[in-house]
């Protein structure tokens, strides 16, 4: 599986902009699953899951990692073609033509990743939260930034992301699994009027 796949085709973007397809991609990211397994996990009828799997496969965003025979039926286990997808190489004129699909895909991806993060936080071992030197690090800020500061933060976030990708390639058996979640976006106004920027 590639580390990153660059979406260049408008058709791929349209296919990936569906909320259920994004949920499917998240479910098969770490472990290959069949349509039946996805149907049970997502509580969606199997024919609907199979339709969305076929669409994702048709545009080259997922593939069959392996097959297994069970009771005379060939089961297909699907995985994404990459750990992450980038839309950076979609041409500017194409971006404008599909801005709704692009917006929907990005929003849904953020929401699904937030839900996954919330689920993991709820399951945290109380020991992780019990001490001041806890490995749990979190926080959020609203801050006014110049365009140069935004670029600097984006560059630093990319450095961290690249470092995490490098660590992922060279995982050791004696380490602990950590969940990292980074997100930033511009706000038109302060969400909490009493909060100072």
C-alpha cells in the first residue's frame, strides 16, 4: 500500500465525496474487510455497501487485498490503495468545478476522524489521564495569524506528519500505539464571543 495517493481525476473526487464511502475507507484503512463485515460494522445493508465498494474500486481508490473461500463463496477483502489521499494535484479550474464535492469530501473526512478520535478517547485507560505527566497531550486555540504565520504552521505540521509517516514505516514491536490528530482551519468569526483571540 502506498503512503499517499494523489487524486487527480474529478471522477475520483466525486466518488470519494460520498459520506458512506469515506466511512468505508476509514474502516478498511488498518485492516482489510469484506462487504459483509463492513455492513455489520456500519449497520448498512450489504447490497448498499457492495455498490459503494464497486464505485471506489472502479475509480482506483481501493482494491482487493485478498480473497478467501467460505462455504463455497469467494469473499473479497478490500483495502485502500494508500494510507492517505491528497487533492493537492487537482488543477485549479477543476477545483472550482467540483468545489461542492471537494468541500463535502473534506468535511466528511474530518467528521469521521473526529468520531474515531472521540471513540478512542472514551475508551482510554483511566491510568492515562490520572497523572500530570500523562502521555495524553491535547488543547485547542483560536489565534489571529498572518499569512506568513499560517505558512510556517503548515510547514511545521507537514514536518510532524512526515516524521509520523517515517515512524510508521519503521514501527518496532516494543512501542506503544499513539493516536495523533491535527486540524486547523480559518474562522470567519470567533465561535465564542467572550473568548479573546
